[in-house]
């Protein structure tokens, strides 16, 4: 058969779709961090000493890096971390929190303004929830638990 076996093609499609789901998770995590849900998550992390937020943030980056390095594909760990890491970054003390908050608010306002112009109404929360829902639905079929 030309171009590889049918299973090989299915695996390639699954891999591409898992990266697309990861992209939706990244975008959804960033979008949700700029809404009241991100405020709540950042507030919960902020209840602990500042070093806890730093450790959680660094651990999330390391976990994602290891997950992506092991098999060059985002697994569920990377997907879930992508959804919450922007909110955790907002709780990290110092300039990182300010920079992340400012960037997220600016990006989300641009998107919701564009959606408002196209659709007649723009909802930051609705946009964020839609991105995360799409990521989770795609992940059910394409993203594996542990890389196997």
C-alpha cells in the first residue's frame, strides 16, 4: 500500500489531533485565566505563601516538559496543566503575575471585541469555556493517558 499502512495513517491523524487539542487547551487556559474563574483559581493559590505558587508553577512547567519530551506528543497531564497554568501564573508573586494578567486581559479583550463585531455579542467567559470544552472533547478520542 502506498504511503504507509492504514494504522500508520490513523496514528498520524491522532497525533495531529492531539496537538490541536493541546492548542485549544492552551488557548482555553489563557482565556479562562482572564475571567472570574481565573481570579478564583489565582485567589485560591494566593491563599498559600508565595513560594507555594512558585513551586506549583515550576512543577507544572516541568511536568509538561517531561510529558512532551517523552513521546513528542501532549498527553493528558500536559493538557490539564495547560488549562490551569495561566491562572497559577497570575498567583505567582512579582512581575510575572502582573505581566501575565496584563497580557491575558489584553488578548481576551481583542478576541471578545472581534467576536462582538462578527457575532453581535462577545462573551469572554463563553469563549473560554468553548475552547476548553473543545479541547476536552477532542482529548477524549485523541490524547492518551500515559503516552502508551
